[in-house]
């Protein structure tokens, strides 16, 4: 009996998640086919991938559309070239797409994730910002339209694997006493500054900050790891994915990056998912769920694990994590602010405008800004107007964050 190929749209195909996903597609041509690919920055790489996988559609930034269309035509490829947010949304909602791999970095991935949810797609979610900014809208939309959201961040995927099947299928079941779930534990590597002082962190260069001890990641997420904002965003994402409050999700630093997260049960049991630090493991799990497939990952050698180290995070040094917890308590408006201000501040650090420790300062100042806080009470969950309100709030915060960065530069 021949199984129909699963039709994939990989949004953010030229990034690290895209690399891992496409390596799995290469390894399992009998299971998966590429229907669409997107990439807004590394256009040469997108063209190479189009030549390799022959997708029906690709999408890029408007400024690259003409040149890429010309390349595709000259290569004799039967591939349609779309551009911009409209192109992303068209791909995410295309009836011929079974699975959408949502791997666009930052707020830019929100519109296509919402479209995929409304289209009832099987969504492999790496774009945590979609839930940080719009979790109270996206999760109900997925439920209403029959979409499935499977996390492929290693931590959220680990928690998913450690949950009972009934909770995997319906996150509302997490509160049923029969399942006995006490709380969730997100592990964090601690990044490259775990053993450094605040002063060393303050004086860090860009090249120092983008080096991660265990994972190979893009610049933005590497900086988020260095400040532990990444873990704060993951905490907010976990609240929505698993239908829990901020207080029910703990963060523990685990420098080994072997235990990817844990679920604590009321009987005293902790269930953990272990593995080598390789993104192909969670992606393979989500692609094949509920089955398992070979991921090509180096086998974890238990005999070589001399020790597994765990420690509490220093919230003075990693102030971004505390800010994220505070934002989670305040609601969607604060979470939009946290994410937008962080994206602007990270870009400023990468441009050497501010110091690494100034990222938390900029985010905090935005969260405390009266003009921004005045927008927190909007209904961001509304299916018809919620996305427009979220994007307007995001734009407001970005402008304010730029102003606060300029003020900081003038004082330097």
C-alpha cells in the first residue's frame, strides 16, 4: 500500500530550522515533498533550494521578487514566485499544503501562522513570537478550524513528548486531575554568559554574544539566548501551548543541553526527554507524529554523561527572563511590547549601537511607558480585528523602542 506524500510548505527555509527540516525531507523522499519554500534574506540560497526541490511556489521579499523571478525563468523551473506578507499568507492557506513549517524569525511570521491556523493546517511551530504576540487568538483559531499545532522548539517538543496522549491531543485536558500534572520545567543552557559576571556581559562584543556553547543558531536567537530572553519568550509560548499560567512553568538552567525539558507530576515523578542537541530530533518527531522516523542524529552516549547539572537562573543578571514573567502576568499587550522592544534592541546591539545589557533596559522602559501601557486593555483575541490591533501595537512599540535607543545613545 502506497502512502500519499505529505505536502510541506517551509516558511523560513533558508534559516537553521529550514536546514534541519530539509535534511529530513532529503532522508525521507518516500514520505515528504516540498510544495512551497520561502526566504526573504538569503535569496541565492532560496534559488538553490528551488533548483533542488522544484517547489510549486516560492516567496521572497518584494525587493528581490523581479530578480528571483528572472532566475527561476532562466533556469526553466515551473515555480511560481510570490512576494511579501501576501505571498506568505497565500502559501500558508494553500489547499494543496498539508503541513506548514512556521520557521520565520520574529514578528514577521505572525500573519502566516494565523492564516495556517484559519486554514486548518498541520502547523510545525518554531516561530515562538506568533504565540507570544497572539497566543490568545491563535490557539482558539486552531481549535475552531481544526488546525494542529506541534511545537518544534526543542524545549516545547520535549514537554509535548512527556505529556499523556490525551493532553497532547487536547491541551484543555491538562487540568484534569486524572492526568496529575503539577507543573512544567523548561530547561535553559544559560548561553555563553552563564559563568560570566554582569560587568563582562555589559562589555561583551557582538562576536562574543552570538557564540552559543551547544547549539548552532541564527544571530537573533543567539543574542536572545545570551540574555535569556529566549527562555522568557518560550515561557510565554508554553503558557499558550499547554494552557497553563506563568506560575505553573518553571525555568531551570541545564548547561549540558541533554535534558530538553521536563513534566512534573503530582506523585513525585518527573518525565524528561533527553537527546543530543540537534534540531532534527524535535522536527522529526513533529513531522512524523504520532509515528517515529530516523532523524540522522548522533546517538546520545549515556556512558559519556559524567554529570547532569541543574541550577536556578540569576534574575539580576538575566533580567530579560524576569521581564518576560512580568509580561506574561500582565497579558497580551505586555507580551507584544516585550517582543517588539526586544527585537529592536537586539538589532541595535548587533549594529553596535547599545550594550548587551541595554537590551533589558530598553525592554523595561517600553513596558513602563505610559503611552504604551495605555494600549494594553485592547481585545487582541478578536478573530476579525485582533491581528490588526496586534500589528498596530507592535508598530507603536517598535517606534518607541527606537526613540529610547536614540536617547540612550545621546547619554552614552
